[in-house]
């Protein structure tokens, strides 16, 4: 994860894109990219969507991941630790059987 964060920082810095990388703008970007991902599934079954547009869906999923990693980096959130903590919380909230 740290390697990806560093690569994304460098990519943004090289292009002068550091000014808009605050939590608010990144959160908006996550939502917009997630909507673009969802658009590929509109009016068809998941199987049809994936069969017709798998590469485009993968690109949109990557966009969501990129913005999420940048968001976490901006707020100094360890996404892997946050995911583990959330899974533990969900396990308590939704026990098996």
C-alpha cells in the first residue's frame, strides 16, 4: 500500500496536481468514480455488463481505488488497518448463526 501511495504522490507532483488533493475533493472524486463504475451495470445483468465491458469496469474500479488511496494518504489513514478494524466490528455486529 505504501508503494502505491508513494507512486501516486509522485505522479501527482510531477503533473502539478497537488493543489486539489484535499480530503473534500478526493471524497467527491471517489463518489464520482464510483458512479461511473455503477453506470456500466445500468439496464443489464451483471454478467452482461462484465462480458461487454470488463476492461472499462476494471479501469473505473482502478480509479476508485486510486482516489481512495489518495484520500487515505491525505488523512493519514492506514487503509489495511481500518479495513481489519471494520471487519472485526462487523463480526461483532453480525455474528455467525
